[in-house]
């Protein structure tokens, strides 16, 4: 993870009694997102007293969550010690279940994937997913060279209405997912807490904690997977809406190119891209493995990107007008080169057509891209046990800049 400047983050602690856990989480996160900080930096950033910071960092060092990493040079007197996160302090497992694949990752405390396994399988039923997990997880942990005692939990990311959305090829038996207890599927063989989240929400929250979200307090996340998902982060917190269904970009309607209207995700998704690929005797797996180097695939994907941009232009104009996000971030299984191409063309088209929008947010590829839901899912247990609540992540921005200028 690229370290952020202390002046770009806004973290606020409290000196109230009985707030030790919150203050420790905020301090830990401040070190995490910047890469390294001194105790003086931490006091400026969090608003905590030097004595409180000294006690907190002593506990964090004792628990092995942070490490001392040399001293800063160039000032007068004894140079201050830099503090960094111990990446091997804790680990988590993330699982992404989708209609065309299942991916499992082991992620360390700074969000790096240290082991990964993925299986391309269409419309796998709950029992198949449970079997795959139970057969794979021990091998995955050994490959990561992680002690089970260092794992804090398992995060699961899957689309809402997994068994109901009528994407191409969905068998009737797939409706079984609507009655499945997802957490129970992952109860064995590890006795770990299980956290279940929508895939776009998990990807957006992972991006907030580890990616470009550190530079944007509010953003809209677009997840391109077998369907099309969206996630909304406002003031450093994921916004779910009244019925926990905010950001459902894929259900919006657009012209289907044949005089009718259909859901955007029927085309702007890997399921939608699969159709022109299959017409040419190719598959999504062929596209993923080619990495932009197959002359048969390139014109097909390029044409799909042009059509996808047309279908996304109106919804993105509405998002800019209604939400005014600082950025629109795109992630998912679509290879990064194609995401960049999609973002560039979408930005250009909005610049031409969305003249009514007061402001247009930049459109960028998310930092956590192809495995974003799995990595985001793995962050869920880490966030629950070790990181501050989301609304604590974006406070006191002006004071931080001021404190840095006075130091």
C-alpha cells in the first residue's frame, strides 16, 4: 500500500476516559494509512496528548501490531523514532462468491494478498462452495505461511439477490442461495468469526481502508463482475440507504440497442461481455487469461467498452448531480487495462454530454481492482476487531494541516 501524507488523512481521537480502545484503533489506523509516523506526528494527527500517545504506542508495540523502524534525520536534538505497521501481526481470509467464480485470499495486516486460489465455475450451489472452501483453506493457509492463531476471521462477499437475478444461463436450482445460511457454509474447519457482506460494499470498504479511498472522503464505487454493482461512501462511511440497498447501479434501465430497455447489468458486466465473446468462439476465461494480448479478443472488448460507456453515461451524470462524489472508482474482474480504457472514454463522453452537471468527478481505476471483493471481504474482520469506526476516519482535516505547518 502506498503511504498517504499525514496532511491528507483526518483522524480524531478522544482523551475521555474509557476510550482507550477507540484511541488505540485510531492511532493504529493513522500509522497504517501513512506508512510511518513518529509519536509527535501521531499527537498532531489524532489530537491526543503526547502522554496518551506514548501509552498507546507502548501497548501496540507490546502486542506486536507495530514496529520501530529507525529514526528520522535532519532535525535538532535526538531524532524521533518512526513507527510502522507490522504486516505479519494479523491475517484474515476473504472469499468472493459470484455467479461465475469463487476466489479466496489470505490478506495480511496492511492489505497485501499473501495467498490466493480461484476457481472458474458457473452458478455453483451452496454445497459446492462449502466443499471447495473446506478442501482449499488449509492448503491456502500453509501457502501463506500463516499460523492459524494469527487469523482474526473470515469475510464473505457475495452479490445481493445472488439466486434471483436472472442473468444469462442461471439454472432454476440456483435459487437455493436465497435460503442458504452463508455464514454457516464457512463455519468449518476453522473456528473463526464469519462476516458476510454485499460484494460491491465489501470492495468499496476495502478501497476506503486500503486504496484510493484514503484520498477521497466521498466516492461512488462501480463493481464490474458477473453483474454490475455499486457502492456509495460518504464522509468516510459506507452509506447503505433505508433498506440497505443503496448503489444498485446495475438495476437502472437503458436502451438495449434493439428499441427496448433493459437493466444496465445485462450488458455492462462480464455476463454481457460473454455474449459477443461466445459468438466468436471465445470465453470470459480466454479474455482474462489473454491480458490484452489476443488480437481476436481486443476488437470485441473494445466494441463492448464503447457500448458500455453509452449505457453508463446517463447514470453517471445523475450520480454526479445527485451525490457530488469526489471520485468515481471502478473495480472488479475486468483487467486493469480495460478498466483504464473504460474510465478514459467515460470521462471524455461525460465531458461532452453532461454539460448540465455542476461538477464532474474524476473517474479512476480502483487501487484494489481484480480481487477487490475478496480483499474487501478480508478487511471486514480486521476492521471489526482492530480498526476505528468509519466515521472516525475523516475528522479534523484542517487542524491536521495546521498542526503540520506549525511543527
